C-alpha cells in the first residue's frame, strides 16, 4: 500500500490524505460493478429491514391549543410558551414508512418490469446524448480547438481558474448544461496554458455541482425549491408564502465567495498535486491544432461565431417574443415521455410556473453547437457531404459508450433505492433526530446542513430530498424563530457541497468520462480524491458565511425575513 501511495503522489499532510482517499477509492470495483453492488445491497438491506420490522413514523408539528373564555364563549387559542411563541407537539402523519422487500417476488418483478423504463427516465441520459450530437460535431470538426486557442489569447493565465469556477456556478441557470459543456472546455484551456487538464475539469465540476445552488440570477430551481418550502411552512402557518427570490441575496453573495474559494482550492491544493503527479494526467495530446490559428481557421471561426450569434438571436426571439414557441410559462402538465420520475415531484401550485424554455434547454444546446460546428466544418473542409456529418454524429456517440453503459446500471440502483423506500426512511429518521435535539439556532442550522450533506451522498435529487425533509424541518425550525427562507438557504448549502464526492451523483459518470480522456486508468477513487478538497472547504466556508450572514441580520432575499413571527 505504501508503494502505491507514493506512486500516486501521496505525501505527508493533505497530499497523503488525498492519496489515501484515491488509493481506497480505486480499490472500489469498476463503476459498473459498483452500481451493481449498490443495487444488490439495497435488495439485501430492504429484505433485512422487512424481516426485522423496520419502520419510521412520519410526523408533523401541530400547534398546542387551550380553551379560553372570550366574550362569554369558549374558544380554542394557541397555547404560548414562556417566550410568547405557540407551543408545538409532534403528531403522527400517516402510516409508518417501512421498506419494500426487493428480494420478494413483487420486488424482483418490479425491477424486471421497469428496467428499461428506469434507463430511459435516468435524468442525465437524454441530456448527455442529445447534447453531445451538437457538442460532438463541434469538437470533431475542430471548432473547439480553434475557439480555445483564440480564448487562450484573451483570458490571462492568472484569471483562468476563477473564470472557470464562476462560469460553472452561474451555468446552473441553464439547468444541467454546465456538466456537459464546461469541463471539457476547461480541460482544453488548461492544456493550452500547459497546465494539468484535470485541474480544469475539477475547477469546472466544483463550480457547476458544489456551487449548484448559488447564482446571480433567479432560475427555475429557485421556483421549485421555494414552492416545496412554502408547502412545508403551510403545515404551521397556512397563510405563509415563499417567493422564488427567497434566497436571492444570499446566493448572489455566495457566487462571488465560492468563486474565490474554488480558485484558492485549485491553486493551493489541487493543481500543485496534479503537477507533482502529472505524468499520465497531462496526457499526450496531439500537437496539431495547438499553434496559432491559420487564415482559413480564423475566417471559419469568424463565420462560425456569426452563425452562433444568429442562432442565439433566433433562440432569444423564441423565448422573448409574445406568442413564440418558447415564450411564457410551461403548459400544465409539461410534456413527458413515460411516467413522471419520482425524483421530480410536481411543483406546488403556489410556486412560480417554470418558463417554457427551461424544459427545452438540451435541444437548444444541440442547435447552438451544431449550427456553428457545421459552418466551421464546411469552411475548413472537415465536412464536405452528408456522410461526413453523419460520421461526426456517430463518432460523438461512440465516445459516449462508457457513459451509456454506466448510466444503465446507475439508473437501476437509484430507482431501486427509491422504490425500496429506504431513501424516505433515511430522510424522516434524520430529520426527526435533528429537530428533537434542542440545539441553539446556529447549531441547528449547522445540523441541518450536515444532515443534508449526509443524505445527499445517497440521494442526489435536490427536490426529492427537500420534498421529504421540508414538512418536518421547515415548521419545526419556525417554532424556534427560524424563517422558512433561512431554513431553505441552509438546506441548499448542504445539498450542494457533497454533490461532487458521491458516486451516486447522476453526472459523476459524465465527469469521470471526461477525466478518462486524459488519464485512461482513472477510476472513481481518482474523481473523489480530486474533488474532496473542494467539498470540505466549500462546506466549512459556505456554512461560516451563512452564520455570518445571519449574525449580520441581512435578509436572505426580497421580502425574505431572517426570523419567523406568527402572522407574517
């Protein structure tokens, strides 16, 4: 083991710790078999839990009332505690949640009957494959190479990392597009600056995933999570409303903070370690296409960018022009194929409707990359016929074969975990322990963040976790004076920072495939070790930032108070 750690660049301190994580992580099975084993574990644990009679009783808070005589009549009013707040008791909410035995005949039948549907409905699958038709063509005809060489002369080397991290954070306004576009672009830029490409992938992944909740703009995710929070708040206060902008101020501030933090982690921890072990990571990229742009390439790039501008203009018209196909709110219900996945619960009616364009992001990515890619390829001679374009499509799909294989087995695990109800039991049990702890307010917020971080390692869907936790956490924290908006902010911190270190992140397989372009033998351990510094530092700094924000008394967003008072 010692020799393997030294070979992997292990050393005293942080390097040795990350080397140990990498060594242990790479002892895990191949990702395909990792997900197979995880699925088998769900089957076994669900059977054991059923046999032992495991169950978790969902609870919800209820205001304690007392009878008073007012105006000669008896009325029930809230019973107040010493601080003047209503007293709350926990009451059972529905039947106990017990595991479904996956080893039973019904469990095995469910998996067999739904295996294809699980795969088809796996969230990243369509995003990756459809998006790669456009991205793959642009890459294969040389557009990315030319664009990167052009950008390399515009972006100062010292600002490369903060630019990548910042773009990753703000990319979540376009849903999951950042996972597809930014990591390979960042890797290419780092190569042109003669820096480890894995550092570029890591910085991009940290921004896109660990900084997922932060942004300068309000997007559809804010509307979704705000609606779920409002539903939780109405358990206690039926008149309470949560706006989609509930965390806007805090998340906008977090965007700049996390950009600086991601820059520091990359510069001080991740990149020095990759340089020290660069060998296979700074892989032998072809020397061609890394020099100055030729006249033909420069002219083709100019026309490709013009074509991209025209395409974006058409897209903008489709979004902004009244009556255009992508203008206005999304129809209800949204167009779907097959059953609505359990990881995407319906947005409560009080939430702001999602815009139409938000569900068309992936096709828009396809078109916005395909059009300039075809123009560039035609002008440089890389595309001369329909057959050339067809070969580019096929080549893009060939490069995605490892992702498709991993997606199939990852989809079975995630669907089985949800169907077994073990995910719901974990959320209800963890939430109940936290709210009964009696901790002071700062520690309650930290406890919620830590709980969410742990649950996120096993259940990466933001909306699914919050749908289960919000009816417990939001009203209970309201009882100690914490507003739903602040509770939501703490949840979103915890929901983001461990996205990058769980192999159950739906997009981990996409990032691993990007890494394997530069390090062929990379496994999940390499990915986890690469991202652990970001996860730990983001968790600590972002939590401290939230506590400092609370101490300063700054609202979380417009009309989003820090503290809750009945009658708000």
